[in-house]
C-alpha cells in the first residue's frame, strides 16, 4: 500500500466535501488503490491491512438514518484496524435536547475523533462541519446537494467495467434525477474525464434539473434526454444504467400513488433489460413498495448493484487510508475559530441622508429603519422582532399603493445576527439603516442564500452566511448561485460587494 505514497498525491488530513474538489488524477489514484484492495479481497488477503489505521478513530454523525454509507465506512475502518463511534438518527442523542450541529461536532473533536463522516438533511451542512472542527470531515450526504463518496464508488464501479479507465464513458440515468444527490455527484464526477455522455429518461417532475444540466454542459459533459428506458439502454450499452429511488422524503405534496404513476413507464424489469448488456447500478436502497427495479431484474446478468455496494467498502478503505495514513493530527483547540462568528454577506449601501420627511428617519434620533420591505411584510417583521413586547416603539408603515415596498422604524439600538436573518427570510434584500444622532451611520443589505434547504437559513444553527465569487456569486456552504432580486441595489454597490469576495472556498486553518 505504501508504494502509493510515492505518486505525489497527498490526501492527508483532507476534507471531502464535493466531488468537484477532486482532480482527475486524484480520482484515478483512489480507484487504483481500491482496485488493489479488490485484488487482495479476491486473494483472501482482507486482513492483511489490519494495522494500517490502528489507534485511529472514525466518528460517524448521521443526522439522517443510514445503512449502506454508515456501515461501509464502519467496515472500511474496522478492516484497516481503526475504531468507530457515532450515531444514526437523533434518538438517544443530545440532538433531542436541541443541541446545534456546531456543538455536536465540537464534542466529537473533544473526544479525540481523528475523522468525521457526516450526513445531514440541510444542504451545505458538511462544509459548515469542516469549518467548525480542525480534523478531516467527509460528506456522507448533505440534503439533496452532494454525496461525493457515493460518486467515488460509482466511478470506481464504472472504472472496473471499462478496463480501468473513466474516459469515453456512456451512462444512463433513471428514476428520480431531481431530488437524488447521488446522480448530481456522479454526473459532476464524470466531468473530470474525456468525452463523458449521459442519457436519461423519466417524467418531467423527476427529471434532471436544468441548472445541473447547464453546469454539466459547461464542463464538457454531453447530456441527452431520451423518450424511453429502452432508448437509453440502446445508447449506453455495454456500459451502465444507473437507476435511483424516488426520494419521497424530499418531495412535498406528492403522494406515493402519484409517484407510482410517474414511474410506470420507467420501471426496470427483466423484459426491459432483455437483449441489453449494460450493467444495472443503483445506490440503494430499492423501494420495495414502489419497486423501481422489479425483482425479476435482480436475477439477470445485468444486475450489478450488489457488487457496487462492495465497491463502496473498497473505495472508502482507499479514501480513509489516504487521509489518515499520516501520524500527524490537529489537537483539540477548545475554542471556536474567530472566522466562524461573522459572515461576509453585508452588502454596503451608500448613505444618502434624510428623505421624505415624516416617512423615513427624520423622527428617529437613534434607532433602526428597515427599508425596502416587501409590501405587506412590515407588520410580520415587527411581530417577529417582538418590538412591542420588548418595549421598543415601532412604526410599520405601508407606502403609497403605487409602491410595492414598505418599511419599519424602531428605537432598537442594534439587531442580532438571528434577527437580521429572520428579516432576510421574511423580506429578502431589505435595507437596514442604523441611525445615530439623527444620521444614518451604517446602511446595508443582509444577503442570505436563496436555497431554501441551505443550513445558513436555519436560524437556530447560527451559521454565518458567506459567499465566494468564481464568476458567479455562490454560497460558501451549499455552493448554489445567488441572483440579486431587488432593483434598489445599485450596480456600483454590487460591484463593490463582489470585489470583496474570495474567488474560491478558502479553508479555515486551525
């Protein structure tokens, strides 16, 4: 195994958040190690590496239940000689006592975990985890965002079936492409290689998101929509067809009966696979009630998803070994890094002084005016801030009917981060005016990620919104793009905000 250390690729103490963070050479490096492990497995040498990670501890933090990902990481760590500790689901943990993600992470670091594998229902949560602790963090699935180690094991499965190459791969996708994070990560992983082609067929409600399709095409991945599963299979033979489970838990307002109807034409059966050589892959579990893959297909030569599951153990062994083979580690700091306290999301606006006597700041000597509030939401903001209950005077005012905005005036001295976030959730891009001595001394817009499932939008988690600009403004945590909504923000104000953003996600160093 140690001969791989001479290849010049260093994973030591590294976070694995997104498949896009890995290079082509790094993916092939992991596949090569995993293939070595597969040869050892076939030669009955599974126990030959029992001392490789002796003394190391993996902490698994699965805020959502998991079978395959959690178990395969545990198996991988055990077969390398390390220990495991953690939870799956909230039962029996302090999460039931409303403990934050941040505090739970710090407890595992304090208990001398060497690496954390985390799954959480909110997009961007694992990047937040990587920021909070000084030990490596692996993304085991964050919301409907990404699942990079699933993508790696899927790529490894394709690698084994393509003469240990990932170039010129044709892959078919089916099932739920809209809500399944595995499809998103795998398709982005393919973008590292030459001439990848993706063919898919499913109903519109379950189809590949347009923004993902556009991103893939910008990265050189050719994406084709076909009418039927048979059409897809004819295009991808003899490679792979990747079926996915409908993510019912992420679909609001859709019944199982409706999903069954959507799947009717796209279900995989023995008859569907007849005369086709493509390997049938699936990240598992298969929904036994919906049966997106009928039992008849399990007994065909095409069935490849059980071997794919074992590939997960081999690939994760390769990954854990690559990250933890060094003796160095980051001792528990006992404190939160100061960079975690504040975001970079305050877009500074030009101060213009007093306007429209009787309507804006002229009757406030010291206080706060919240301007450009979406019409009809001023009272909701005043109530959310509990201005009357806290003894602060407030004046929600609706402007003339021709204007679609309103504002709130109050004698508040300051607004907390949670209060600013609550305002942004109610009325995005409202302008905050801090008034002292009758003058506006600070004026800004508190920008908030527009992804409804981003962890920065969960007020009680206290994740400070942060952005970077790689040509597009993106949330640091979920990496979704941000598009300005309000007309009141001037071009020069936007330009100044963008100029102050980092170009990439800069790691927090302990």
